[in-house]
């Protein structure tokens, strides 16, 4: 069996303000990625060069 090191997990110490700020930043980044991908697809559909 593994030896106990005496290290206790840090439970309940999450900074929720920072966590939510990071999550909202991630969602904003993903939203603009989707908008950019759609804009690129529309651009390619309008200016396609094959018959």
C-alpha cells in the first residue's frame, strides 16, 4: 500500500471569481472563432474559382 506523505488535498480553495473570469474569456474566444470560421466559409463560397 502507498505510504502516506502527510499532504492533504486543498479542498474548497478555488477562487470562483478568477474561475468565472477565465470561463467567460474562453466562451468569448470560442464565439469569435465560430464567427471567424463562418465568415471564412462564406468568403470561400462567394469567391470560389472552380466551375
